[in-house]
């Protein structure tokens, strides 16, 4: 993150930032971030704090703190960094962040979790042994040993224990019951799903942070480095529900993520296949697909699919029963920042690749033609 904060306009920005007339002593102390991160410094963990941004953002920003701030308390560091991060959000978004925080606080004070053990990461209980072993070995070979790739860049593997799926389903059911009974106005996961819930909103965010940091990022680093797989630093975790009286299907779309983890939790259902049609950059999102990009996937409870957010997909109708899927949209702020400066083809976009090849072919053809012409001329 670049630091643009000149001191001349700092007081105005700060009072606007805090908004209640009190200017924090930290923000007032004219501290500036270092341009180059201190690579030797080991940042604190922020996962257990209630913060407005992802804990990993704080950990990476901490390396940019001025040296004298590295020794202050973790709370003070977090406060200082929050002020900086908020400063770069547009006003509309800042208000939304504040509203969302209040929304989560309301849930926290009224909703009583049914299975508290779900709220802390417990790998032995959550994951199947094969998955755990592959992650702890942490090599491409160990990952490949549990992963199948039925179509390019669509990774499939067993992930959650059946008991964990059941526990999570029952927690979600309990949450939905509370929403109905309390007549609580719930925010749904996205514009496409009218049913389902955001897990981050009712206390599961710290656990999902761990899930991304320790389990999804190691995989994405190996399989999706070209879309920021190794720098995933925030997520949106939610469940979607399909079936009678729920959402039926889901139109063709791309996710607001660099990498998406999609795990079927159950229950009994038929239909609901995912259909994939190749990865596309923003410019090419509506182009046709090549035959080798067409792939349909059948959900199995406990089994995970990992794919690029830009891998276009949709879900067919769930024709009977009830299907609930857990989704985690993982994002990389570094990748999003870098993308702003990118002018060339995207290595991961099927259409960009097709165009690049076409261009190479025509260059080759032109060169060949030129050579033949020259040969003809010299022969004559
Ligand atoms: Fe999606
Ligand atoms: Zn493209």
C-alpha cells in the first residue's frame, strides 16, 4: 500500500475520519508509514480482535509501520492501522462499513450459538484425514495426491468430515430459526441468492480467516498464482440454499473473488449441477466458450470444488430435496491493485489466450510469406 498522506491536509482528514470531534493521539502524532516493508519484523496475529478489515491486512500492513510504533500495544497498532485503512475508503463505503459493523454487533448480542465448537478452527474435527495430511505436507505432490482436475483449473477434493457438515447445517438452521423468531432483517449473501446466510456475520469470521490462511491459501498458491492465489487476504463466507421454497437455480456468472471454495454440506437432493464455461477477464466475460471449457459438475456432500472466481459458472435447478453449499470467496487486495496497471493479455483468460495465439499465428504466417516472397525474388 502506498502512503500518500502529506501532513499539510492531515488535520482535516483526521477529524472527518473520527467524526465525533475527538482526534486520536495516535493519528495526531504525525506518524508515517514506511514505503518499504520491514521484512525482518514478525507481525502480530489479529484474528482474535474485532476489526473492520481482514486480520491478514493488519499483519501485512504492520510491516510498514514506523519503527517506533512496532513496540506499542497490539490494540494501539490496530487502531492506528484502522484509521489509515478507513481513510482510503470512499465516504459511501465508510458508512456501509460502519452500518455493517452495527449489524454484526446486533446479531452478536442477541444470537446464541448452538455449537460453540464450530467457532474456533479445529482441523482434526473439521477435515477428513487425507486433506489434513496433504495440507500439512504442503507440497504440490501431496496436494495432487488428493485432488482431481476433471477440467482444466477446476480442482475437486474431499474436505469436510460428515459430522462437521452436520454440525454446520444445524448451526445454520438454528440461526435461521432465530432470524424468523426475532423477525430480524437479515442481509443475504449476495444479489443472486434470496436464501442463505453470511457466516462471517454471525461470528464465524475468525474461524473462516484461519480456513483461508492455513488451508485455502496453500492450495491457491500452487494452483492459482496468476490470480493472486498466494496473497489472498480477505474473504466472504456464506451458505446458499436450494430446493423447493428456496432458490431453485443460479444464472451464469462470475464471482467477486480471485479464488472460490465451494463445498456441498448436504442434504439429500437431486439436480443442482454446477456448469463451468472457462475463465474470462472483464473484457471477455461475455464471449463464447471453447469445447474443452464446457464442464458439468455433480455435487457430493463433503466434497470441495476450488476454482478461479473468474471461471464462469452457474447452477442447474435442484429438482428435488434440499441442497446447502458453503462458499468462500477469497480475495487478494494485491492482485486487485496490480490489475489496475495491467494492459496486456490475461494469462488465465481463455479468450485472451485465443487472441494471443491468433496473433502469433498471423505473425508467423506473415513472416513465412515474406520469406517465400524474398526467396522468389532472389531466385528470379
Ligand atoms: Fe458463483
Ligand atoms: Zn481476456
